[in-house]
C-alpha cells in the first residue's frame, strides 16, 4: 500500500528543501512573536499567542513571519493552497506546551517538561527524516521548501510551467 506522500514524491523531487538551520531560525522567530503576544495583559495575550502559533502557516502563501524572514514556505503535499486547518494540524505539537501552561499549579512544570520532549522529538524528526518532515508536517501532510523573496512567479518547486 502506497501512502499519499509516496504518490506525490515525484512532483516534489525538484523541490528545494528548506535547510534545517533556516527552519530553526524561522520557528524561533515565530516563537518570539508568540511570546511577545503572550505579554498582552489578561487572557487576550494568552489566546493571541496560541492563535498565532496554531494559524501562522495558514497566512497567505503558507508563510508565517519567521518563514518570510528566512525565505521559506509551507506547501501541502496534495498541492492545494495552505489553509488554516492544515496550519492548525501542523502546529498543534508546538502549541501543546502553551496550552499546558494554562493549568493551575502544575501547568508551568508540564509546559516545560512536555515542551522539552516535543522540542527534542521535532528536532530529531526534522533533522533525520529524509524529506525533512517533523511530526507536525507528517500530521498535516506538508513540506517546507525554499521560496526566495524575489520570486514573483511560480514557486521554485512548481513543475507545471
């Protein structure tokens, strides 16, 4: 039985996979934005932070603030446009520690321990997976590719032209 990703592999074989360091820098920039939103007073800051983390890759063109800074783009394996549902699935592992932090008393401890475990797993998968997919990419069936800032036409992985 072939998986959906294996059927699409040929389409993406010319894709310029995102370099791992660029992905780390982009995700760090997104987490800095999220932590900045966290400091908005009251519950609004917490919800703004979690909302940003979950939906940041659903912004137009599949590019969060961090991905725009590093010249990366998230694409769906089925070649459809990136949407907020895919972004939610893709970023749910990263948002889990933020949600755990909200539990009274034990929340910060859970957030840091689970967050560290998720960080290690996601880092390992993103670095050692042959396609560069971390767990969130596998859940949402997405791939992160290079997308130069000056590219005005089709993305560099689009072979239909």
